[in-house]
């Protein structure tokens, strides 16, 4: 499942006001004032000092309360804005909650090309699965990306993230033929791997398979196999002579 969000949307997990009410209460805001506001810090220290008249102490307390009341709206607004930043699309994307930030005005066009791309990729994945059922989804997408870059060139590899560009590439008749040729190569390699696996587990079976294949070949193909076997034998004889 993939999730997307508009650039002005919010996750809506918890309203910023609710977050502040639970995580950054008034007493926490007061502690912040005491730490970073010089005037508030000075008034608070005067109240804690010994000595001084009752009137002076009372005035300092009044000034402290007035300063607190003056600062509270600004500090509350800042804390609310900070809490809201944790619910923005940018933060959700950084945490992996959404895959991409999109503009609501162009969302219809965005999803049109994205769905078309997914459909075309799904068709290719089905063909790749028939060619080699050991491939997983990640490997198939990596193959498609490599073929795309080979077709477009390394300079335009950034277009892989453009759904429309990928759809146009996969819809082109020449590129479709190129993709089909690549799938045939993968199918051939998978078949060779299966034959090698069978040959390594059962030598008698591999010999019978070779004989059966030779019987089904035409004279030209049989001649090519004979030349290949002869060249292989010459290489083996050369290696044996060098070792002696």
C-alpha cells in the first residue's frame, strides 16, 4: 500500500493544541521562560533573594506575573507551531508514512500516469515470472530501471521517477520489442541454469538429455555442437600438456 499527501495537508493524528496540552503544559512553558528570557529570569532570581522589603518583594512578584502573562501567548503560539511541524507532509515523508507529496490541483493527472505505469509494470512482471519464477518484485523493478537507463542514457536516469516518461517509454513499440528481447534472454539464462542443475545432480540423465537434444537438432546445429566439443577438447589437452 502506498500513501500520498497534499503539500498543505496534515496527518490528523492529534491536533497541535492537544499535543501541547499533553506534552508541553503551562508549567513547562514557564520553565522555558525562566531559562531563555533574561527579564523573567532576573525577576525570578530577585524573588528568591533574601532581604529586601515586603513591598519590593510584592512588586517583583507582580512584575513576574505580568511578564509571564505578556510572554505566554507568544510562547504558546511557538509551541503550537512546533507541535504542528510533526504532522506536516514533509515530516510524514521523512518518517516513511507517505511515499510522496503531491499538489491537490494536479492529483488526478499524477494518479492517472502512476496507475498506467503500475499496470504496464505488472504486465512485464508477469512475463518475467514466466521466464524465471525465482525473481522477486524488487529484482524485476531493478531490471526495468536498468533497461530504462540503457534506453534513455545515464544523463536522463532521473526520468525514472517521472511516471509519464516511464509510461511513454514502455508504450513505445520499439522499446516493447527491446523489453521482450531482454525477457527472452532471462528465460534462456534461467533454462540453462536449470539444465546445469539437473546435470550436476544426475550424470546419466544429463547424458540422455544431450543425446535427445542432438537428435532434435538440424545438421547445421549438430555441426556447431561438434565444433564446440572439439575446441573444448583441444583446450583441455593444452592444459594437460602445460601441467605435465
